[in-house]
């Protein structure tokens, strides 16, 4: 494969994506909601609470956590410890939901969209190999979701440190588990979901059908990756690195298989099962 060709395919898709307000404005709004608005509201409310039933319930949850996790919880007061648990553990799904949702929305339209725009014929008859087209589409679908996560995570870290940090003696976030999650674990999980979604995008007849199919794929991946995220954040040592390594191996394997399965007939919409 030629990486110059792959960059060309990804570059065209990314330029088209960021020039379309119908795509990126809703995506920015969703990322802002999950990474900024909801965390700021929830953490501000918890940090302002005194000893309440909610704080007591969170404290009980902390007490029932594994000893290694319980020892990692910071804070001298029940309110501070409750804020720490919510910020570090309970809000972890935002790091999974946002990138998968954004990348799935882009990837579901990646190949079937070419057919609907009439540009699939140009790709099918271009000197690009199907593997270059597939990998370029995967990269152009992965970048928006991960970029939103990376930027949103930085803002989320500021929100957490501003709202919870004063009760814990200063800035403490991101924790090691979150760093491993964002930099090492999330990217391969996005790639795994996209490798399935792109194959569906090549098979269905319309963008609407592709979006519905991608929703069915994204949900179990979100559930699985959320469970993995909880493990990585709770045990950010060797287990987190091993989980990420396994995810990378699966992602590379599924990407290779997906690239091998893409045929030019699917770009033209003349395959028997399209």
C-alpha cells in the first residue's frame, strides 16, 4: 500500500467533513455536552454538598470497591471522596461514548456515501487499490472521533481540577489510568468498531441503512469498551497495557481482513449482495 494514496483518500474525506456544518456542528455540540456541560454541572453540585444521603451512598460504594481501588480514592472528607469517585470512575463512559458515536456516524457513510454522491465510480476506476481506499476511509473516520476525545479530554481535565481539585489539595487529574485509556486503549477500540462499520457501509444500499446498522454495532462495542475502561482506570498498571495491546492486535487483524474484503464492485454498487 502507498501511504501517499492513503493520506490522499483520508485528506479528501476530512476536508469534505470539516467543510460540512451539518456534520461537525452536531459533533462539537455532543462533545461539549459530554465533556464539559454535564461534568461541570454534576461535579459542581457534588462539591457543594455537605453530608447528604447521596454522599453517604457514594461513600458506601467506595467502601465496597476492591482494596486497590479504595486506596486510590483521594479526599479527607466524604464529599471530597465522592467527588473523586464520580470524576475518575463514574464519568469514564464519556471517554468511550463520544469517540465511538462520532466515528460511527462518519464511518457509516464512508463507502455507501461515495455511491450516493456518484463518486464511487471515480474511486473504483482510480489507480488506488481497494486496501488503500479502505484504510484511508478508516483513518478519516477515526480522526474526528479521536480528535474530539483528545480535545474534550483536555477540557474535561481542566473542569475536574477546577471543581474537585480545591477539595483534594490541588490539581490531580488526569490519573495514570485515564492517560492509558485515552492514549493506548481507546484508539484500537474505535478501529475495531470502524472495521465492522465500514464493511457494513460497503454492503448496504443507503446511508440511512448504514447508520441503523452502525448503531447495532456500536452498542455492544460501547458496552465492552466501558467494561474495559473500568478495568484500566481501576488497575492502570500492567493490566491496562495488556488490554490495550490485545485491542491493537484485534484492530490490526480486523483492518487487514476488512481491506481484503472490499471489492471495486461495492464502490460501484453492482455487487450481488449490495
